[in-house]
C-alpha cells in the first residue's frame, strides 16, 4: 500500500462521509465532522473549507445524499437536519471573536438548515439508499424507532421497535417498490424487515455493532456481522444458495478475416431462411389495407397557397387525393403525408377508424411552394400506420404501409428563355438516340411546331433559370445554369422522363451515365459558403443575446417599480428543448457519410468497429467534411454500393442497370481532373430493394 496524501487535523474527528459534492465528476470529496461540530471538506490532498453546524452540542451520524447534494445528520436537539452543499460552501462567517492563529486555520462559517424533522430520540446511524425499483430514501435508526424519509424530509414510513437496536443495513429487495432492512439488537437477534413487515428473525452468538451483505468464495447473500469485541461472523439465512457459476469465456486473439468469413456465412443462412420461410416479411400484407394516391393533372382553380415567401404572387397549388380501402377491421389508422421542403401541405395528418371491412375513405389536400428555393425532389410519400387485432393481441399489431407519388414539375417551374452560355454545366450520356425535348417536357417548349426541339429553358418560381440542350448527332444531354445547386432537380427530372419514355417504347436496356469528373470543387464552395453563413449567424445571435439581457434588465426594474406579479416562468425549458434538436447541415451530413463509410462502404471489419461521436456540434472548419465526401465518391466510383442488405459490407462490383457503359466525352468537352476521369460515379438515392436509378447525387439537397 502506497501513501498518496495525509492531513493533520486541527480538531478531534468524530466521523466522516464522502461523495461527489457539488456535482463534481470523476472524483470524490471527503467531509469530516469534528467533536466540536465543524464540517471540514477536503478535496484529495487539498483542504477546501470548514463550517460549524449551528446550535451544536454533540456530534451525530453523518451521511451525504448525491441526489439532493446535501449532508444529513441528527443533532443533539433530536431532529434530522439537512444542509445543502451549496449553502455550506457560501455560508456567512459564524464566529467573529478573536482566536489564536491555529484556531483561525479552522474557523468556520454559519450554516442555514435546508429542512428539519423532529424524531424525538437520538439516532444511531443514517443510511441513504436508491435502487432501480424504489425511490431514493433516507433511513434513520433511532433508539426505539426505525424511520424511512423522503428527500424533502417527509416520513415515508416508520416502525416502532420493541427492543434496543445496535446496527442496521437497508438493501435491495426482490419485490418491486420495497426495501429490505437488516436490524441487529442488543438481544443477540438479527431481524429482517420488508418495509415495516418482519420477514425473518435469527439468533446470533453476539451483539452485532455492524452488519453487511457480501459474496464470499462464490457464496452469495452472506451476512457479515461484527461484535463489540472484534468477533467477525459470516452466515446465511438457513438455506443453501445456488453454487453454479458460469464458466469463463476463453480469451483468444481476434482474427478479423476469419470473423468476416464466418459473418458472411451466417448472414447468408439467415437471408435464405427469411426468403424460404418468410420469417420476416419484406412487404406489408396487401389484404389488410390498400393505399392509392392520385395527383390532379390541373392546378386548383383557386390557389390554396398561404403565407408564401416566393418572389411572385401567382403561386399555384395542385390537389392530391389519397384513397384507403380496408379488407379487415383496423384500429387507429393514421395517414401522414410527407413532401420535401419548401413544398407545403394544407394538411398532412389524417385519422381513420375502420370498424367494418370493405370501407373506402378518401381525403384531399393541396401542395404548393412556400419558399423561394428549389426542393431536392418532387416525390411525396403517404404513410399509413395502423393496428390489426389478432386472437393473441386484441389491442392490435402495429403495421405500416406507404405509397409514393410524384408532383408535376410545373408546380414549381415555368417555361423560360434558354441560354447557350452558363457558368456551370453537366453532360449526361445515354445509350439510345436523342429524344425531342418537346416529347419529354410537354408544355415547356416555345417552338410548339418543331418536333425536333433540342433546347429548352426553365424558370423556377424561386428565380433560378436552367437550360437543357439535346445533341442532334450524339446521344448526350447537357444541363446548364448560372448557379451550381440549381442543376440537380432538372437533371433528375430529365433522367426520370427518359426512363419513362423508353419504357413506353418497350426498350428495356436504356441506361444513362455521367463520365465527366465529379464537380466536387463547386460542391465544396457551396459548403464553405453555407458554413460561413452559420458562423456569421452565431455572431449575430451573440449580439442579439447581449441586447436581450439589457432589455430584460429594464423589464425587471419596471416590474419592481410598479410591483407587478409575473406568472410562473418556464425556466427556459422550451429554449433548451429547441437547442437540443437544433443541429447544422455540415455536422449532420458528416455524420451520415461517416456512417456509410463505417457500414456498407467499409473496406474491412476494423473500419466497422470505429465508434462515431453521438454529439453533433458545429465543427471548427469543413476540412473533415470535404475529406469524407471525397472518400465517399472515390469508393462509389470504385464499385461500392449503398445497400442495407445483410451482405452490404462486402465490396461488390457496381453494375449499371440495363448494361449501361460509359460514353466518353469529346476532346472539346474534356475537363481537367485530379483523379481518373474514367471513373463512373453514381448514387442510389433510395436505400431499398427498388430498381436503382442513375442520378447525379452531389447536386441534391445543396439548395437548402
């Protein structure tokens, strides 16, 4: 044993306690009560302070409650007293009389008691317990009574004893909401109480002055008692406990390669069992509920758009109808509709009760553009959650079914004047002959008589202008705009409409690709701009906070002058709640990409074992985010897949749908790249079992 530190006490000590006083984390502080009523607080090798207990005559038992950060004792006035640590630390001087230099070292402070309870007798011991199945309690063993108190000093229960107790020990009970207590007495007896009910009594060969419960040599539930002459006895309550002990697991060196092979084999077995036996259904039961969504082909005659923040007054709205038809009795069916912001719904929550089978319910709502930026996509989702009663579960088994729908492009976009020059361009290669843009975007072309329209302009309600050009000789399409983030929606819409066009023509091997360099530099510039706006926003918030403090000070003075009574405050709970869920774009995207690199895009099991930080705080800069985005694009271009299947962690070769191959650009359209320009970048936006659609994902979601 090594001596770490010691303290030479200036006063004769009586007893002590310890704990994390004041909520300090990672270490315990020590409190010693002297015979003359002084509480001395030590922080390891340092003496913190000393305080005198008011009205002190004789020292009593001392205990510390970490739940209330208080010291509890029983004074010579025969009452339980509680002193807050904060009050103890900031108390005023207690004694102003002249003392010697040695006495001044321990001169204390006068305390103000938090609460008191008169028990009418001296106390032998105090114990504070808190178990999972019971509330925190303060146990006091008196000369003739046994008390259980709440944290605020109220009596929870008490038990009058018919004998003189000598020691006690509260411990956890097997019954929920109760506490067992061992109480020894001067009649050589040991009694066991469950709250106030006597459950067991046994004879001891001596008078116990201390009792504990422990585990010795794999023997659990051993009662250890100590007599006043130093005799130690270990006993148990007349029954033989179970001596079974689970064998230790043999430790061995981990071979990650073997673990990967074994994991893949087990996952393959689980996957085969699920497919053959249907242990976990991949789709919802279609016989329970059918959900269908119909989007009106025309705008509402009277627009339902309200409180819009778009630069034009003519913001249209379109009606969407959702039809639900049940096959069986369903309970608590709730319909929730989701669209991408800044698209807004007039109503997004509906509730139904299907008390009889074969009922049809239809609801309607309108969708419109609320703010002046471009949504990330025009796809909406109608999700229905319901409960289906069964014989074993009358309350119903929760189920979820969803139905997706697409909103028209004309809801957020108007025909615009095309421009042949732009700052940002992107080229899409296809394996089929070019299609007239008039066929792909009816209603957006000004040359209605020309069937071979190869240029078309789009003007978003938010102000963005995009131009689409179709090559007359090659199989390429070019999308260009003055703002990089405006390219995504029209690019995605072009790909979807090309796929639908060739599906109607009966062509099954159509595919499109992007063979140019990934425009990460432009993407990173937008990230830096967004991050700079957040930093400036924080500075403005600090300035606003200073002005708010000044304003509140003026309010307090006015209230004090006119003697007005203010209502009970919320104590900033709403502010704390809002701040808890207020996370920035940079840290949330970085966390999502890090999760992909750790799971389905990981190269080894070591990367999967990395722990991610659960706290999302604003970073110092965007270098880490840029690094992760570059790594994500690199692994996707080298064959990585975004898939949540059981074998997703294994590196797989990415195959474009329909046998798509990359069509290289011409020398005039070649762009300088920092990495191999022949790498193909694609991203599966929906991590589901649906047919993947090629998209240019770095543009998605930047507009927000």
